[in-house]
């Protein structure tokens, strides 16, 4: 995975509302990838970011 791309995903995700992230985490991987215009790791990032935003990883 490209670190710059990962950073872009994270930056994009943190500018996204928690509700949007949760909805995206429920999407199929393919749809999430299309939404993020990114790589196959998108779903994992979205799920982790939902956890972060909800405070469960603090």
C-alpha cells in the first residue's frame, strides 16, 4: 500500500461525518472502493476509522 494514498484516505475519512463512515462501512467493498476512488484496503480503513471516531480504539 502506498503511504501517500493511505494518508489521503485517512484525511478524506476524517473530513467525513461519522454517519457517512458507518454507511460506507456497510457498503460492499467494491462500492466503497468506487466511493473512495482508492485501493482494496479501503474497507479496512473505513471500519477502523469508524471505530476511531466512535472512540472504541482510544
